C-alpha cells in the first residue's frame, strides 16, 4: 500500500487527556491533506512524522469549533513552515463561511507572502467529488448532524479505500458512501441528536460491508473504552478504538 490514513486526534469536543479533537491526515505517495482542525492540527501532524511543507489542502467537515476552531493557528504554522501559495480549503458552504470568519479574526495583511485562501465548495449530492490527484480521489456525502456535515470516501489509485463518517447519526447516505471500504472511521460520541452510539456505528459498518471499523470522536472513557468496544463488537466484531497517532495503510 502507498496510502496512509493518520488519526491525528480521536476525541469529541470534550474528551480526556489521551485524546485531542478528531482530526485526520490523508497521505498518498506524494500527496498530503488534512481533515479538520479543531485542535493544533500542525502539531499533531508533526507528532505523526508528517512534513508540513507537503500539506496540499484542508478538508473541513463542518462548522463546529471542535472541527475548525484551530484554523488560524494551522495557517500561521503552515506559513512559518514555508507555505506561501494559495491554500485550498474544501467544505460545504457553511463550513467555508466559518473558515472565512476565523481567518478574518486576525490581521495578517502585513505578514509577507502569507497564503491566501482558495475556498472550494463541495456539492450537496451524494458522492460529490472533493478532490482528485495522481494518488487519491476523495468523495463526500452529507450525514445527519445539527449543521450540514460531510463524511468522506478516499480511494487510492489502484488500491484501497477508507471512509470517514464525520459527525452524524447513523445515516443511509454514509452507509452508501462507505460501501466495501477497507477501513471505516466512524464517530461514536453516543446516542443523541446528530451523533452515533458505538452500536450504531457498528450497524453502519455491517451494512456497508467494510473490512474493519475504527471508533473515533470519543468522550471520556473511565474504563478505557472497554464497554464501548464490547457494545460495537456485539454487532460488528472487526471493531477497534481509534487512538491519537494511529495509522492505517490502504
């Protein structure tokens, strides 16, 4: 395999000391994209051994603070690392408006060669094309959340597939998006409007026929996540907990 999914963070908006907010990196042979930046995405990328000068763009799944609140810091760090070209940011309309607001909150007008934003709106249809390069093709579908939120399907040229639910209640659209993926990364915040339990995530994995399920967007786990894991494995045995810094080849 020449594709790698990096779990930069695996926590919910409130988690414990072992997890920061859920953020991903998608790495191909030559390409590198980040997904969400609710925390210090640049630091987490560095901790995963990634080169910030390789980052080609950011996908923002939705407008909530735990998924985009770290955007100004990410841009400052990328600039200090040497990024000067217009920086692509992909997302739905409300997510991109949030990015614009956050970017405007700090005056960088006199920072030499500071990168401008290249905002690229993702379509509302199922499996909308997000981006395509020589390594990876990324598609998006909207799940069911309090605000518009996309999940992702990442296909490596000539090989594997990984999928990410985004923040969502169990969703038929996400089942279709994740169909036959090698790895499905699915949120397991708990039952509630716009979120999924571990069992709900496992049902999505089973219906989609994926190879394995990785649970993320996790709140505090007093038992280390054992109950959560047991709940999911009762429905879909090939389930594991996501951990900050984990990586999956595809």
